[in-house]
């Protein structure tokens, strides 16, 4: 597509890194791996009307497209380094591209992440970002490795993005609490530092993109274990609790997607030190349950009764 659009992106995301031998502008980027590290790579696509509401601000999309990918690197305990961006635009809208690149750069700068290439085409607004990060050999966090008796924890708070989405769809509210929840859906915070801190401590880790039940379910499947969660322990923000009733906020925390917190498992004897580390990083980590024998995720209410679960999370190809 138009060279000027690519050039705008290049200028606005410029990031000096010694390991980028050749960045945007040639047929491929040339990148130097740090010796002895493993490369963690991930890609995520966002389609207008599917992954974000029509009319979402370009600057928020730029941030979020990178954030959801950094969240995947965080869940692996990888240090972000490089990204590729495939942008499909309905038209050559320079203002949109500028806003998008600025949002992307705001987050990229925080990690000295370099945008090293991409592709620009015409079509329904669709954004694919691929990220590359480094991890010492054998040290990556994975979904496998949770052991019976491990404690299940989650960073930050859950359900905010689902609450924010509902507020966006309803329209109207614009007080501080509503703004906070809406910010949580548009500008998720990838827990990169938390992922790095969990290396060597967590037995399994995943980022909560499709909802806690679905994502913790993935840990259970990969680790061949079950999990028991206590609804009363789900960390929920005061904004969510003030704007929604208990049952709704609980449902959002269990099944809402897009929070991009980390859900992870830790052997009981290491929980206190992990919680101290993550509190120091500012996100904190709440214990929400434990790993048990069996399969799947069970949720218990305050009285210890097993909850009937209707939604198990976001399935793109589900009914
Ligand atoms: P080619 O035809 O070789 O694929 P393009 O015209 O698609 O070349 O891209 C030219 C250069 O601009 C390449 O280095 C490519 O990586 C980069 N590029 C294209 N689109 C983007 C984008 N949206 N973001 C970042 N870099 C891009
Ligand atoms: Mg191309």
C-alpha cells in the first residue's frame, strides 16, 4: 500500500535497538538473537466488530493490539524485543494510522520494543501483531506443569473489561468508575514484569484473554489436573463492585474476556514470597483456589456449594 503510511508508522514507532540490524524498509528484517536465549513468538489478530467495537479510537487500538501480544509473552515469562504489524485498512486514512502508531508506540517504548516490519493492505479493519521475546533455555512458563496441591493465583483484578464493554455498549456513563472500567478494556496492562518475576516460581501460567474459567481450564488440560476456585476470592475492582451487582461482577470475573491478567499456579511453600514480589511490582496477586486431582474447573460459592456454570468463556467458533 501507500509508502507514506508505512513511513508514518516507521517514524512514530522508531526505537533504537542494537539487535535490529535491518528494520522497516527492506524485504525482511535482520535481527540478532542474544546468544544462548530461546525465542518466544506469538501472534494475535483483532477484527473490527469481533474483537473491538466499531468506532474504537485508533490510539486505543494501537495500544491494545500490542498489549494483547505482550500479554502472551508475559504468560511465557519472556522479555519482549521485536514486533511485526500487519494492518488491513478500509482506506488510506493517515489520521487513523498516526493515532494507531502513537498508541502502539506508547506501549512499545515502555519495553524498548522495536517494530521491525509488517504488511499494509486494504480490506475490513483488521490488525495482526506478532511479537518476539527472549527467554533463557528451559525457563519459559507454560500451561503444563501445575501439580495437585499447587495454589492458583491471579494478578490484578478480573471482570473489569467485561464490565467496561457493557458500559461502552450501553453508553451514557462517564464518571470516574465507568472510565476506569472502559480504560481496562481499551488499554489493558500486559503483566510483563510479573511474568518475568514468576520464572522459576510458577509451575504453570496463562494470560486471561478468554475468561478465567476457559483459560484456567487450559492449564488444567495441559497439566492433566483439575482446579477448584472459590468465588468469594475472585479479585474484583471497587469500580466493578460499585457499578454491577455481586452475581454479575462474579460472572464477569469468571467468564468475561479481555482482562489480560496472569493466572498461574505456585507450590504452597512459595506463595507468600511470590505474592510479596508481585505486590512490589504493583499488580499484586490474589490466591483464588487450588489444583486438585481430576479435570476441569469447579467453582464454589461462600457456602462451599458448587456453582452451576453457564458460560465457560469466550469461544470464537461457539454457538
Ligand atoms: P514487500 O512488498 O517486500 O512485502 P511492503 O511494501 O509490503 O514490501 O513493505 C515495505 C517495508 O515496510 C517492509 O520492510 C515491511 O516490513 C514494512 N512494512 C509494511 N507495512 C508495515 C506496517 N504496517 N508496519 C510496519 N512495517 C511495515
Ligand atoms: Mg508486504
